[in-house]
């Protein structure tokens, strides 16, 4: 039986006028999991325990699969370390949980070209090649679903596609990286960056090399995906310049608290008059705002619609089980014949220009005239100062103090900061953070 | 052309192996709006302004439609006060926004029986007859969608069906009625019930007869719908006993604050060991909990999944534009051939038995021995007291004081309260509220 005939949905007879088969399944979707790590094993666990009607785990591919094999899966599951054999098997859907661009991308392209459907949690691949892969799927009669790629267990992608398609989303603000949120919310409670990072690594929340997370690269891939679905713009993720959270120290949390704020890694994008701005990095968020509610590894997404106003989604963005829920939900949607509400998107370039208030923290070897020089640099760019805060208790030769400014263009502030960097009393480059209001 | 041929989805050619038409639409869905009030007019506004591909407003039905007619809609829209003519027209989808069981139910049944699809915001009809109407739709090749029926602008129904289908939801907690939330969050700030109700009525947030809202009937219909989709149980909404918010007074907010809480109308349901419990009414919620974040007319739904943990949705639950976004999104999903992920549900009876802590507020004509009698009644039911709080400043002859108790069965507490009601010093029946933890 050719794959194109096998890979029909359960409700495929519907357009011919027959009753919809919502519940009674004609033939289960045959599922091959690629990558049997935490998420892959959770997917298998849910499929085995819950036995969702219409889904059957048939293959597991992993390098050195022998050590992965579990005794609780059905005895007829094929465990294989031969990707080629699984790709050419009678599986209808490939669940790709290996991550990264290659070889995951090669496998997904081969599966789609063969008319199979693909469910993936691979944010990087979808951020960089999602449009191309969706076209490939459509051209061969298969489907590509990636609800697990952004904010794992939170149904933001289905919510957007199926429940907010009727709105025009103008703004996205998200806490999209659980590792950064864990680190920053622990630092808020007084812990030091290095200590929390070590804890996060010990608990499996952070990689040995945490750059993808703390550098903002993971969050920017997710933001690029959300931008396509919500703002309907196709962007090159590399045009979104991330800022690392590693520049934040205890003194910033102390100043933030005095300003009624805390600090979170925020991914934000907005559309204004035909231009699209996006950025990822640590930002000051009001302690009473939803973004400050997120603690530990939680994720949160706030979508602002022209008609519907703000919608907030929050929950567990990562981890084996929450991510697996998104994967299994995508599989059920495929089995029930649910289709993407594919809205038109257009290519766009990303600007980094926001007009928002900023927090600027200086670390100086104190001497007379510093404040005058700093405020002079701001004045030359017509940036208004909101507050100058200097807390007691720090040494004169390594004195941190903070200037907050009224909403100003990012480019104007950058020019002012370039001038300030010439000041010889600065012990390090000023730290500037957007303030979300 | 018979209706059954017209009413195919845009991607209907897909199962035969042709490319999916995600964006290019073959023939727009022809849309008839029944009920041109706030929501109906917002739906027409979005369809006219945004011109979503694949959707075309063709008919508007309303009694006395002449006074409803607007000049910004397309000139070829048919404005009619003849429901029969519109139901038998060439419209593919009926958007029912009249509300109530009858005649809305008659119209919807006739449309579905003719093979048309229906999009509705009618929570009462769906709560009482949703299962039957879905079967009717399936039997005639049409579809029934009601994303706007619960929490209007918040995509909780699509999120549940498409993004959480892979989980097993064990618990629902929701702020599902914007009127009650507006009233209670204003009372939290110090306003009196009657004053806030009048404001809500003046702003159009509350009806002249507010019983549906403040009595909990509106929220219980929405809860019944969520219970079917999330807990997968079909219940008779009338088995969910609502408690009105009218029993709450300023003194309760004062005591709640001392306990680190506030008061919200909460709809909750949970499944434990094969039994299903559900209730709607004012409850004490921890000030640090998500439910306390909801202010004004906002709605919030928290779903607790066995695998994915808690997911929180919040936003504008009602109002013309947010509700219209849900309607238009449902229309787009129909146009794109997206199908419900229909999961099996089973009939169940609703218990009111929760095992949670309670807040009990007494109003007494003070005399010696009262506390002893109350604590005696609780002790006989083996209910442990957590705290007894009596704030100063109230008159002896009308003294409010509060007892909080450790988690106990609702039935045991009811027996204790029945005993207490025999005490002649009580000026009114004790007010007991569940405390959410």
C-alpha cells in the first residue's frame, strides 16, 4: 500500500458527505519516534499509559538503541538504530525529537517527501526552515506540526492558529526559556548567578554549555516562530540580536526592587506602521505585571490583539511530560483530521528599534562630574531622565548606580551609550535594559 | 447546487492526495449572522475590516433589522428579519449570536439538519444540548463550533482540543463570569455591592436582572462545557449547584485580606477516583495565586493536567470584540478544513463533595458561649479548626467573626452548619466559602 494512501486522516471520508468519525478510528496512525531522550520517552509513556484512540507507537529510532529499550512499551514496537529503515517503514508519522538542524532536517525532509507527516519539537529547525518544510509537506500530502517547539506544555501555537486567527496580533511578549527564568527568579530571591547555574545544570535544566539558553539563542528561535504565526511575518532569526542574561548581577535585582520591578529574560516583538521590531534579553518588568508571576522554569506568552486585547498563556514550557503532551496533542489532531489554519505570512526584516523606557546601570570609580557627563550625553540625544538612584553601602572605587530614562528610541540610547563608554571612570560598559510597562 | 455540496471545506481535496490549499481559497464560506447586537456587529466589523481570506458575510438576520443596518458593511449583504429565508438561503454557515435555548436552538437544529455548519457563542444551549447538536452536525456533514461560548476572547477551547488533548486533565478552576469578577474586584478595592452592580449595569457589563451572572448560572453553563472537553464527562448543568455572590459583604473582604486572600467567583470541577465534583460560587483565593490576578471583567481558566501540570489562560472573556475574535477564528478554522479533535466523553453525575479548607463567617448578637457551641458542632463532625479571627470595631449586637477550618468534606461541614443554624444568637445563616489553595 503506497504511503500516500496510508497517510489519510481518520475523517478523510468527510468531504464526500459521510458522517464524521470523531471518535471511532478506522486505522490508527503508526508512529515512529526519532530520539528517545526525556521527551521521546515521555511521549512513549503517554502513548502506552493513555492509549489514545487512533495512535499506535510502532518504531523507536535512537543511536545505540539497545541501552534505550524499555520494558513497559508494547512488545511489537520496533527498536532501531537504522534511521533509513525507519524512514522507509510503514510508519505514517515521524516524531522528531533529536533537535538541531542536521541530521534532523535531513530526516524530516525525507519523511515529508515520502508523504509522511512529521511532528517535531525542533524550534531551531522550524525557526530557520519552517516555511520551506510546510511547503514540502503540503506538496506531498503530509502535514508538519510543531506545537511542542514553543513553550512546550502551553498550547500557545494551537491557541494562536485555532483561536486567535480572527484577530490581528500586534505585539508578543514572552518568557520562552525556562532555564533563564529559573536562574533569574532564583537570583531575585538572592542567589548568585554561578550558584544557580550550577543548580540548574545539576537538575538537568541547563546544559554543560549554557550559551544557547543564557545567550538568548533558544528564545529567539521560539520568538521567530511566534512572529510568523502571530504577526504573520517570516523573518531570519539571526536578525534578532539576543543579549545574554550573564550581565545581570545581584545589584541589578536590588535596584530593580527599589523601582517596583524584577528582571526576566523577555522575548518581545511588535509591529508598528509596517515595521517589525524584535529583541531578546534581560528586561525590567513591573512586579505587578504577569511576566513577573513566572517563577522557576515556567514559561509565559502574552499576545496583544487589535480586537481582543491581551491574552496570557502560562505553564510549564519545558520538561519531558509537558513537551510530550504537546507532541501527543499534535498526533491526535493529525489522527482526527484537524488541519492548520494557515494564514498568509510575508517576508520581513527585523529592526531592533523600540521606543521604551530604559534602566541603565553604571559601575564607576567615583569622582566628581560623572553624573554631569552621563546626563550630558543623554541630553545631547534628547533623552529625558526619569530617575537617578544611588543606593548606599557600596565602595567609592566600584560604585554601582542607576539612571532610568523616559521612552526613547533604542538607536538614540545606543549613541548616548557610545559616548559614555569613552568616560575613563567606567569600570565596565554600562548595562542598559529595556523596561516593560 | 445542493447545500451538502456547497458546504465542503477549502482543503477538501486533500485526502485524495492533492496539495493542501492553506492560503489560496477556492470559494469563500458564505456567512449568515443571526443576532446583530454587540457581538454580531463586531463579527461583521472584523469581517469587513480584515477581510479574512475565505470568509464572506452574506446575510444578517435580526428582528426589526432596519434599525440595525449599518453603512460600513458590503452592499451585497442581505439584511433580513425572516429567519426562514436566511436558513434556507445559500449561506454555508450560520453564526448564532441570539443566545438562550429557544428559538436559537430551533434555528441551529434546522441549519445543521440542512448540512450547514454553525458557529455559536451560546453557552446555555451548548451546555445543555451540545452533545446532541454535535451528533446532528456529524450526521449531516456539517460542523458545530463554539469557541466563543466559554471565556470569549481567550482561546481555551481550541487550546484544550488541539493542544491539551494529549494530557489527562484532572482539575478545572476558572473565573468564567466577567460581571462577577468586575463586582468582586471592585468590592476588594472598597466599593459596596449595590454601587458596583449599578456601575456594571450602566457600563453594560450587567443585565437589568443580574441573576444569571451573580447567581452563578452563567458560569455553571460554561463550566459544564469545559468539563466535557477537559474532564471528558457529560453532565447535566443543573446538577451543579451555584451559590450567589450576593452574600458577600465588605466585612468578608476585610477578613479575607487578613488571611492573605481575596474573594472571586470561581467555577471549579475535579475528577477523583471515578467521581466528579463541581461547584460555582464565591471563594477565598490566595492573593499570590493566579486567580487573584484577574481584575475587572477579565476571565481566567486554570487546567491541571496529569502529565503537563497547570496551564493558565487569561484575558478578556466577554465583550463584543474579544467574543467576535473567537467567532471569526472558528469561521477561519472551518474555512481551512480544520476539524475538532473529538475525544470520547461519558455521561456522569455531579457531586458537590470537595475536601478543602473553608472560611465560615458568622454574624451574631454576642453572648458568652458562642465559640464553644460553634467549635462543638465542628468537633462532632471531626472538623479541625485552623483559625478563629475576630477583628475589633464591630458592635456587640451585630458582630461578625470568622472561623477557618482545615480541609474537610463538604457534606460534613454542611451537617455542622445545620447544627449551628439552631443557635438563637445567629443574625443570619453562617456564610461558608471554599478556600482555594
